[in-house]
C-alpha cells in the first residue's frame, strides 16, 4: 500500500519439485508472483535481488509442497475423497 517498496526473495523448489516416494506423486512447485489474477500478472525467478513493488501491488508467495508417500490407489477411498474435496495434492 506504500511507495518505494523493494523486496528481495530467495526460494527453493521452484524448478524441481520435491520427489514423491514409494509410488507417490511429486510435490507442488513454489512460485513468487506479482499481481496474480490481474492483467499485469508476472512470475519472478527463484532468486530476486531487488524487485520494486509499485503502490497497490500484490506479492504472492506460494511455498512448495513436499512429495507424497505411497501409492494413492492403496489408500482408504474415503480419505482420498476427502483430500480431493479439500483440494489437497499436486496442482
């Protein structure tokens, strides 16, 4: 909401996801973005030294997710359905 704001960012797992194990899927990637869901939206790299944020900008920091463990087809069906309803999992 202010003027003359600059951010420095450094992140992990923005290009290579955390691997899943024992038949599970990989985790979600992390993302730094400015003005998501706007026409001016743009994604930043995993490391940014100084990035100016104009007044009324939105900075979204989406942290990466860890990889899963185990084949989901062997899980209790009710638990898988709950995860799907709650939008858990890789996007």
